[in-house]
């Protein structure tokens, strides 16, 4: 570990030295000098009301002498009248036009410049061919320095990859593997950009670097808008991996989506529904959703409503139902079972019964399924009525298909009434002890564990970390 720290420190020193060699202006392109800027910086010239004899000729000769020493202006003609210099002709490059005007403006006695110089666009012009040859010669002369700059950039990039490759170190300092990989990727990116900056500065392409970075910023903003959902999902994955809102095999309700958690990947949360189907939810939706975790707290409450006759003693019904629930072996005593009168209906008083179970020992659905008939039977055995809704029916003789006399008095041959003939006997069904079992159902949980052991996620890493606390 100590050796690795020394190696890392040495690499950081090399990096600092490389970046320290950059001038402060390497990231900013130099502003081009324009005639307007030069004129505004120079003091304002006062035009004399008289002119010395022969001054126009002297100015013209001076300009022609200067242009004669510059090959770019060999085809430029000069005419001077009353201090006004008129330039005409052709030059090989666009920047030579402004350059000629700047030179003339610095000569004493010049009032103003009428610049009519044009760029020579002919293919066979000697200036164009000479400029092309100069560029080729300059590129050939630059090749050794360009090769050295490429080597320096590759070395800096390789150092970044070497530091990012210390996966064991980054996994120790990062909360999870996803963040460790993100740190390593950021280090590689920073070193690659640093190598590019150093290489461009070595070949004197600071202006190009500014243009590249500016263009990269514009492209980055455009990509940010175009890939907004992807970036949002990626950031949500990072936040979920840090917060750890659930564990593998937890029974959760994410908004209206319910199931057991299989894994958390860098793109989605994968659930197995209670029907055994795979459910893939984008992490951006999970991060913003309301999450109910039924597994975090093993104590869970169930409830159901029963209505007793309005003429019965509702308080006695509450007490009997509460005692019946407390007597069930799967119902927890702490917190105790409870019964509440919630409303008075048209023909009954509605009582809500509530009880707690330990989900590690009893299944929530099974417990509720056993508790409802237990309380119902206890109330009925005690003489409490559980009335059904009362409906008022009106029979119209004109629309009846059978005479009321036959329905009310039975058939003429003295047989049982029609309603008694339609009655059916309920077959007695015996419930065995196995069917009364309320132990937790583990089919879905076992399927989730089997898939996790088999590595069903493929190349996607599971970001759930059981060593970190659940938020």
C-alpha cells in the first residue's frame, strides 16, 4: 500500500509539472489586430491647413520604397494627392490588404487612405503558388515538433490510464463500484484533455485549442438537450447506488408497480412481480417515485371491515372480535389487535378490525384470509347479526311471467313451493391443518435468489451493496 501511494504521488508530480509548463494564455486565442483598433489606440492626427511643396511625391516615393521591399505588394500601385493615398492592385492574401493600409497610415503626412487593393484569385498567380509552397515547407519543418507533441500527449494519456487502472484503490475510497468506475473514467478524460492541451501548446496552436474547446462546449450543450433523458437516468442511477433505498429480494411498491427486487443496474431497477414476471423500471422513474418497502419492517398490519346489525351491541361486537383476533396464534400481541367503529350504515354498524403479524413467520395474505372468517364465525356464533344490504323490490303483475298465486302458494298438486325446490344443500367441507398453514410463501423469493445466483443480469453489474445501510 505504501509503495502504491509513492507511485501515485510521483505521477501527480509529473502531471503538475506538465500543466505548469503551460502559459496562462494557452487556453485563450489572441485577439487579431485590426486597423480600427490601431487607429483608436493612436493619438488623433491634426490635418494642417497648408501643405509643403513636394510632400505628395515624397510620401508616394516612401510608400513605393517600403512596398518594394515586400514581395506581397509588388503589384500594388500608389497615388498621392493632397495627402490622400490611393492604393490599387492585387495581393496574394486577404490579410495583406489590411496590412498595406496599416503601413500607409503610419507614414507622416498621410491624411487618409483609399484602399482599392483586391486579392489575386487567379490559380496561376505566383503569390498563391509561393504561399502554398511556404505552407508545405512549414508543415515539413513542423513534423519533428508535431511528432514530439503527439508522443507527449500519448504519455500523459497513458499516465491517466495507469492511475485510473488502480481499481483496487478507487474501490476502497469510493462508496460503491459504480462511483469508482465513474471516478476512473473522469481521471482518464482529464488526462486526455490535458495531453491535448500540452500538445497544442507545444506546436503553437493555442488559437486552435480555444476554437476546439469552444466547439466542444457548443456540442456538449446540444448533446445535453438531445440526451436529457439518458443523462437524467444516469444521474439517478448514481444517486440510487449511493442511497441504497432497498435490498435484493425486498418486496417493494414503486408508485403502482409491485414486486421483489432482483437487482439495481446502471440503467434500470429490475423487479420480479408477484406473478413471476420481470419488470424493468428506468432508474429516473424509480428515483422520483414513492417507494413502499414491505420488507424493511417485519411487523405488518392487516385490516378488514365487518358490519353487525344496528340493533346489536356494537361495543360487545368490538370486544369479541378483538379477543378472537388476539387468540389467533399468528397474530402479534405487541402491538395488540384492535377494533374500531368507523360508521353507521343504513342497516348495520361497520367495525374495522386490525391486527399485526410478523412477516418472517406468517404470510400477510394468508393471515388476513384466516382472520376474516374467524371473526365472522365468532360473531355469528355469539348471536350477532351480519345483515346484508336491504333492497326494496316492487313486483308489477302486468310484467310477471308466472301467476303470483303459484309462487306464493305452491303448485296445485300440493308439492313444495318453487323456492324450496330451487334450494340447494351446501356440501360440508372439512379444512385440514395444512390448509390452515400461514407460514410465509417463498416461491417468488426463491426464484429471485436463484436468478441472482445464476447471474441473469449478463454484463450489467448489480449496484446493490448489502454492506451499506438502507436509506
